[in-house]
């Protein structure tokens, strides 16, 4: 009897042990992923700094030939660009570590530039991600359901075109059709001037127009903001939507061949239910896993999209600073984007690890 009780106790013990092991595996995985943020940001910031310095100091790059040599040299000395590059580099790292991204050539704090224009880019990235998910998930399910038939072929071609078409070309084409020819949608901007001013004058505005419109209950402004967002969001969302479509199609087709799906099929479960209920959720895990990379792609595509639609966000402002050769401002914006991409990837890793335990090991 004693031996039997001891055996029962021994058999019951592995359960909690496995739970502790699983929890420890998750904690270790998240710690490693979090620590990887630091070298990622460091490498990106370092590359941008030295690439910007290849053309010389920012003052000479922006004002060379526009000022007398004495005034130009005085500005270079005032900004500290006549010191060794390695000294400037470590000073710049120290500034970033304290959250100071420097000043533009017109002495505007880059932190303020990031706050002013970053909300617009975040708004565009959000709308574009919604468009990408609305395109990629439903159409990917349709393509998987009609595998190797004409709907599948058409959707695969659509996905390739969406991914391969340059963002600026898609934007110009959409503007030509829906703004110039049909006159259905605004051609540029984030909102009409009157609505934009009303949203900017709110108490403690977020800078994200659709959120500010909802907070203030201004449905007229909200409708105007959404109309202005359609074309840039579609132009940028097509880029990522094509990738999501192919991912969903591939993973749903793979899931439909699993034993539990075949068992459901043998019990008479409809093909539609098998696709939308049993094969759908497992196919979302790869999308969540790669979503961090797609956020980086959305932020990169925002430069061209914002310039095409005069959407005054970080991408639009980055193009302006490149035009005026304000490399300090360019460094600050790129450093912020590097931080955003690294943090986004970490958040995506956390979600993927919580959904699929296999990711942790």
C-alpha cells in the first residue's frame, strides 16, 4: 500500500515540474528577445551616424557654398563638428541614451519634430495595417479553398502585383483614378484645413486625427479624416497585404492536410467550416510572427507614401530634411524608427510566444 501511494506521488509530481519548466522557458525567451533590442538599436544608429558623416559634417553639407568661409567655419565650430568624428560619435550615443536626439539646422529640437510628425505616421501605419489584414486574411482563405483553380490563380497574381508594385506608383495611380477622374476621394493631406485646425486646437490633442475626432465627438471631422486616409492606406497596405495573402494561403493549405482536419472531413464537416474554423487559427501564427517585419516595411514605405499624398508625417519630413541636407534631423528620425521597429518586433515575439509555445524553445 505504501509503495502504491509513493508511486502515485511520483507520477503526480511531473505536472507542476513541467509547468515551472514552461514558465521558465517563456521568461528566458522574453529576456533574450528583450536584450537583443539593445545591440539592434546600437548597430542601426552607428551605421546611420557614419553613413551621414561620409559626405562631411552636416553644416558644410547643408550650407557649403551659401555662406562665406569665415561664417561657415564659425557655424561648424559652434556645432562642434570640427572635433574628431569618434568624439562626436560617443557624444551622440550619450545624447540618445538620455532621450536627446539633437537639433535641426534651424535650431528646432528634434524631439519636438518627432512628437509633431510621429503621430501622423503612426496613424497611417495603423490604417495601412488594417487594410493589409482585410486584404490578406479573407483573400488568403479564398485562395486556399480554391487551390489550383482560377480564383487561386487570380489571387496569387494579385498578391504578386501588390507586393511588386512600387508604393509611389500605386499611390499616383489611385490618385489619378479616384481623385482626378472620378472625384470620389481627396487628392492629398490628412484632413481639410478647417477640420485639421479644429482638431489641433483641442485640449491635449494626441495628433492622431481620428482619435481626436472621436474624443471630441466631431463626426464631421472623423468622416473627413477617414476619407483622406483611404488612398494612402490602400497604397501602402497593398504592399503588406500581398504578403499576408500568400502566407495565409500557404499555411491554410498545409493545415488542411493535417490528421485532425481529415478526421473532421471524414465526419462530414463542410469544407467551408474546415477552412474558416479549423485551419484558420493555426494559419494566423505565421502572420503574427512576421508582422513585426511588416511594420518595418510599412514605416519604410511611409516615406514614399507620405510624400506622394502630402501626408505630413515623419516620412514626409524625412524627405524634406534630406532635400535640405539636414543630416542631424535625418539621424534623429532614423534612430527613432529603429527604436520603434525593435520594440514592435519584441511585442510581436511576446504575442507569438503566448499563442504558440513552440516559439519559446
